[in-house]
């Protein structure tokens, strides 16, 4: 999954995100979703989330999907 649909993202899910400071380089940060910040059902650049460690970014990829 690419993380563009809100229905695919939920707390506890392991994801790769792109932080604002890393948008140009495309560097990914892996973590566990704590909360969803995007209220729209779909976002072309990825759903914005807060990770359990407090970092905020847009979901680039979903690691596990159980």
C-alpha cells in the first residue's frame, strides 16, 4: 500500500513516512502510527500521521498489513 487512503492507515500500524525536512531528499523514517492528522479520505501525497515517538510526516509506505 502507498498510504494515500485514510481507510488503510490506523494506529499501531508500522509505516515509512517522509518528514517535512526530508521531502527534497525523499529519506524515509520508519515508525508506528500513533494518530492520523489528515481528515480527508484521500491525499495525493500521503496521509499525514504522528508516530509514537512524536515525529510527523506523510505516509510513503505501509510495512505490515494484518
